[in-house]
């Protein structure tokens, strides 16, 4: 028959009664009912009808109707039809809820898989959920992680395991702990990461689970360490500047007095060479002071164009007095292509460091050889 699909259901009659009262409505003489005038043209003839509400938790949510039973409908027919309708509602609701749940789980899975943090859920002492980032950070496959024997402590840096175990013991004793803490992990491939962990208990399925989020903060820690080192160097620079000024104040009278003594002293005087050595040592100390001031950024470098062989030759005497007697110094001066631009005192300090390190590597004595020559390097 022709039925208007836009009409609300139920709209009138027995259907309305069944829906409103949430009770079965039966009419075994429907052909003589006042409601016949509302039957659409060409509709199948209706001798008797039964309308049963489809209920969910005691509330009618729909109507199920049957008609034209030869012997007429009984109360038992009504109970059977209503039970069928209620079961149909339960089945439809379950199917709808399952579909919605699957959609919700799909969205949830999509969100955690796209997260840049490693996410996991531990339920009944077993990993029940992880995301892709967790497998990337640990180096284990999802199958490995979900297995009965997997333990997160396997990837925790050994030096941090005691700290984590102590936290767990305190938690069991009821101590209040911060849910956020840091430790290092070493992946299956040997990659070391510093992570920030956020761990909490959640309601999960039919019990309580542990939800964990691990964030890689390795780069952040590296930057913090670099900043700390820079701050230490800056502090050392300030200290070096202060020491240099004090040292310079001590050097001034030493150098001045020695130079004045040399003015009035004949070169043949037995102390002339000793005073000359004092002046040279004071000059070297003054250069060291200037280096400290340069390090503390209180004085610019004194860059000059010099002959490298001459600088080394002038510094040879100081090297000889610094290095132990059982270490021989040999310097081979090569033919240089030109002069170099350098801070002489800085260059001399480099030479001193190289010779002292070489000396320390030869406790039984030996030979330190220095050779100069011009070398051409490709731009690449």
C-alpha cells in the first residue's frame, strides 16, 4: 500500500496506546474498528491486530505489530511478541553500541599512534596497549612487548633501576609521589635516551591499570648541559679576570725593580744573568696575564704577522727550562712560504701544552721533535 514515510510513528490508535502505556494492545475485530477509516487505500485487509511496545530499560522506544491471525490474538501472543520486541531492541542497541565503540576505539588508537610520546597501559602485570612510538624508543616489537615475559626494566638504564624500584616500594606503602619523573632507557639496539615519565592509575576494563607516557627529553637535557657548561665557563672567565688583575699588580713591582737593577748593573756582573732571567720570566707572566684577560673577554687578542720559526726559536729557551732534563728537545726549522698571523702568546701557550703533554707521555725520558714546514691543503 501507499504509506507516507514522513508520518511519525506511532501517530494514533492502538499503536499510540501501546507506545504510550508500554503495554500490549490487541483488537481481534479490527475490521469493524473506528480506526479503519485511517487505513490507506489498497492496504491489505486487517481482521485483527496486535501491537507490542519494544522496550529498553522499561521505556518504550518502538512498536512491533502483527495482524490477521486466523484464530485471533491471545494474551500469550502479546507476551511472546513483546519479548521478541524487547530482545530485538537489545540486539539493535548492542549492535549500535558496538559500532560506536569500534569507532571510538579507532579514533583513540589513531590519536595515540600519532603521538610523539610513547604511551602504554599495563593491566594485570602485563602490557595491554602500546603505540608505535613506544616500540621505536625501546627497539622491541609490539609482539615482544605484549608477551608475558616482557618487563620495562629490561630497557631502563641500570643506574636508574634502583630509583624506580624504590619509587614502587614507596607507592605500595602509600607514600605520595610525583607522577612525573625522569630516567634513562637503553633500547634493544643500544640507543640511549633520557625520558620524562608520567605514570598514573586508571580504571580499565574490570579493574585498575597503569597508564604511562614517556617523553624523549634527550635533546632538552643536552641543551641544558650546554647551557650549564657555558655558565661555568663564564664564571671561570670572571674569576680569571679577577686573578689576572691581582697577578698583574704583583708583577709590576717585580718587573720594574729588576729592570732598574739591570740599568745600574754591568753585563759582567755575576747577578746580571739572574736578573735578566727575572725580567724574562716577568714578561712571560705578563703575557699569561694578558691571556687570562683575553679568556675573560676583558682584553682583545694581540694578533700579529710574524715569522713562525723566529717565534719558536725565541721560545726554545723557556721550553728547555720547563721540560725535564731526561727529555731531549729537537727542533727542525723548515723553509716556510711566508709569515703567519697569530697571537704570539697564545701560540706559545699551545707549544708549551704540547711539549708538557709529550713529556708526561715519556716518564723514562725520550726525544721531543718539532718540525716546521709549509703545507698546501685543498679547499675541500
